[in-house]
């Protein structure tokens, strides 16, 4: 896809994106200087038959998911997206569908308030989208600041993407809610920014599943995250244990001191329509554990579930 | 390649890169704020059997080329690299060779004075490397500033990569010089920065061939670039016409006023050991032309080659 075909494709994408795409076509894009805050950057790849199957979702939904997966990494730092670069590898069979993919990505990037500033086109045998996202945070939250005594919270309801994949793998149709969570997740900008500015000590987006991402935070922070299975906010009809393993959620897991949580919880409804749920507590030690006897402070509701996940 | 295998691979890469890789492992990387200059960003993909064939070059050379191709886009803006993010798609057959790829990329990135600040790993059926590069320029040069009367210059000697590919395609061995230009090109940092700061009006790296990239500059600048075939600095044993079509050179094409060229040419030996060669002139109009009767100003040597390339 060099020369004529490549430039035809670029022109078609530009027509699709309109004023969403700026200054594309030079060797590199210039980033505006920052008046305040910190600039952060991340890259994420979405590969056919690894991250999705075409039989499951539409071309537009492929674009939505690719953009969300990339942008969610910024939300997890407490950052808002500014600039996006998109590298497509495009087999012949995908040429006709590229406009729909572009529309899906464009919708998410527009919603995020970001612009497309560059990219790359290549032909190739397997379709993939590699998305670089650059954003700005007033306060950056890494994975590594969780401290003994912090509470562990999650946004939203978990388990939808995992339930959808299980249904598809079994030859069944997922529920509308589960399918919607897989095909049209949304990065948690407002929630990430509010958690960061309130004083979260560590944050991560749930892409490997709550249990797995809790382990990532534990490893980076040098602490133990104790999760209570009974507190996990699972989606309709989904078991808590399944919800803890469900990946590609793009909800946020954050750690924060109890007084910070109290203050944030009191005004959370002004931040987001999603629930913000305490699911555990941070202890000295290492790794993450999930149990029915998590030692949560200050009398949180605590229903026994009887099962240890790991 | 999730969970165990993914993290094993990340650990292996980190061990390979040592202090070249910083702060990897969070959702996104934090970029240091700029004291001066402008930040620029670019992304480039390198796909097996599209950009290279494994039979031609070693795994280490694959890494070198991928890094150079990405970093060269910054050189073409007059920028120096600061930060690199690397997204690998890795088929099973490549697992063992990944360290060598990493070494090749690492050597180029270290030479450039940049750091690896993030990336992404995915398994997949076709090996690819998508490299995002972020750099800083004291003066940014786009493709769009060429003006009537400017001279057109190129760095280095052209034609090596094209000659190497032609040899491989014919089942022959390329010359050592041509092979070297294909497997171990070098981004033209010092040259790009010097051209930018001297006052180049437009610049591009020669990835589509001199003739093709001259057209890109002409289109972006709204001018006509008239190239003189006889002036093209071809590598040993390579015809000027072939040198004009040879892609993936990673040499620079720049436009600049004649007085700026004179001043820069007078001190060029302090900038670079490469030749800086006038190959044409900018006129009002559009597109790029190559001929033996280019109307070059001020009595440049002008040998008839008798052939019009386009």
C-alpha cells in the first residue's frame, strides 16, 4: 500500500475524520507546549484474532475498542487525552471496512476531546491497529504508590467482557449488557481525573481482570492487596468470581486513604453515574489475595462468599 | 502472551536494555517538561514480509532498521529523539529471536541519546514492530515551506537499499556497500538539526525514494521541485536513475535559500562526514520533475544525463 493506494487511503481517512485530524502528513507531528500539568504517553495494540474476532463485532466496534483500550491507559494515570497517532496494518480484505473502523475510533477520540495528529499505514497479512495516545494530567497517579491501610476501590460493574467472550466461545449469544460492555466500553476520564485529584495513591485500568491488575499494583507498590470477593460489583447475572477474572473491562482500580475515600464518596455522584465500590484494603506484604475474610476497616458491609479465588 | 509469558518477555527485554529503558511498566509514561524547543512525535511500523524478509537480514538488523525508520522521521523535522515506545506483535517462531531484535533497536536508540519509556506486547500471526518516537527540536522544519528559488539538497549517497533489494529479488548477493545501507542505515540527526537551524524551508527523509519524496515536498509546499538527474549522488556502481527511485534511504532531502546553502556548505565538514549535494531547484508550480535540463542557478556543475525519469 505505497504510493497511490496509500495516499488514497489516507485521503479517505482524512475525509472520514474531518477536523478531528490535524496536521497529518508530515514526518512527525508537533505537540503544543503545556501551560500546566504533566504530559504522559502510552501505546496499545489491537490485533485481529488476538484481541477480537471479526465474527463477534462490527468493523466500527473494532475501532471503538481499539481507541478505548489505548485511551483507558491515560485515564488510569489521571490524564486526559490530547493527541492520538494511529498505525494500521491492513490486509486486502479489510480495505473496504477501514472507513467503519475509522468512524469508531473517531467517535471515541472526539468524545475524549483529543485530536489525531499522525499515524502510519502498512499493508500486511493480519489486521492490527497500534494506537499511541498522549495526554496531560494535573496530578499523575502511577501504580506504585499504594500504602498500608489504603482502601481499594473500583469503578462501575465488572464481568461483562468476560461473560461476552465466554458466550461467544460457547457458540451462544451474550446478554445485551455483557455484549455492550465488550463492544462499546468507555474510558473513565472523569473518574480517573477525580480519583487522581482527590489523592489516589495508585491506579490502574482493569485490562487483565480485577485479580490480575490488583497483583500488578501490589507488585509495583510493594504491598499486599486484600480483596473481598463478596464486595466485587458484578454485572447482572455474573458471579463475583467470574467478574474478578474478566479482562478488558477498562474500569479503574484505585487505592486511596480512607479519609480521601470518604470525602470523594460524599461528592461522587457529581463526578460519575457509575458506582465507586470499596472491594478491599492494602496491607504491608506482597501480592494480592481475594477471600471472604478480608480485614476491611471501619465496618464495611461484608458478606461471606466462602470462596478463595487464588 | 498474557500473564506469565508476557511478563517473562518484558523482564527479558528489560534485562537486555538495562538503563536504556526507564519507568516501563505503568499504564503510561511521563514525559519530562521542556525547558526549550518544541516537542514532536511520530510513529512507524515494520512488518515482516512487507518491510523486510527474514532471509535477507538478521534479527538484530531487523531491530536496527525498525528503530532507524522511526527515528529518521524526527531527524527530518530537525528534531532529536528523547523517548521511544515499542509495540511488538510476536509469533511463536520469533520468541527466541526477540533479544536480538531488542539489541538492534537498543543500539540505535542508545546512539540517538534517547530512552525507551514504554511499549506493548501482543502475540499474533505476523511479526511487527510499531515504534513511536518523541523528540525535541529547537527549530521545526515541516515539508511545506519550500519556496520558489530555493535549492534542493540531499545528504549522503543514494541507491544502496534499492540495489540491495534488487539483488536479493534476483537471487544474487548485494554489494557490501548496498547491503550495509539496507541493514544498517543511520538517522541523520546532526545533519537534520544543522539544516533546520541554518534555515531549511522544507525537509523530509527519503523513505519513498528521492523522486517520490520530492513530490511529497512539492505537494505540501505548493511548488515544483526540478531535480537534475546528473547531479544525484549515487552510490558506487549505481545508476542515477536507480538511485532516484531507491526507497528507505533515510537520507534527508531539504530545500533552502541559496545564501543559506552557501553559508552551510562552507562549514558542512564540521557537521557531517557525508556529502551535502545540490540536486535541483524549487520553482513556482506544482509536482516534481527530473530532467537533464534543470534550470539550476549560479552555474552548478551540470552534466547531461539525457533521461527524464518521470
